[in-house]
C-alpha cells in the first residue's frame, strides 16, 4: 500500500501552492508555483527524471479515495509537497523498464498536490528550489 509523507523542502515555503507552469526543456523539468501572496516558487529537477505525469486533480478519484481512507483531511487538504513510498507509479516504471533502473538508482516519487493539479515525478535526485 502506498505511503504518503509530507515533504518539507524549506520551512519558508507555504503549505499550499498553485501551479503556474510546467516546463520540460534542456535545463530539466521546472515546476513553477505561486502561493496565496503571489510569491513564485520554482522547483527544478535537473537530474535524471525517469517519468512524470500531470493530471487534473478531479480525475484521480482512486487516489483521492485512498487519501481520504488512510489519512486525515488535515494531512493533505492544505499541503502541496509529498513523497510516496511503496508507489504504484514506481512499480509501473519498474515493470515497464524490466527493472533496469532500480538496480542502479534510488528513484523517488515526488507529488505536488494542488487544488487543480497533481504532478508526479519519478526522479533520482530531489529538485532544487530556485525561487
């Protein structure tokens, strides 16, 4: 069963963020968020990103049911940054790649949960905060 944990990159980052841009280019994967005070917070994955997906929050009914069943609404309702262990997404990647990466890398599942978007990233390195 997936285990979600709150992820604290920097204590100055507000708990709740809103996606402004997702940019995948030669510099890496950049996720640009805005907080309630209109401050910008950019996360740069410039290491090895093996997969990412961006899904409308309302589409992930099974994921939301899992969160409601196993966690209090206060745990995820006003929080954006998570890491997931025993991840079904990571298991899918291992099956698709015939486990060629898992023996070499420690791959982490990062989740950015907003009121409209869910961005999931499978990466060997955590992102750098560049805001």
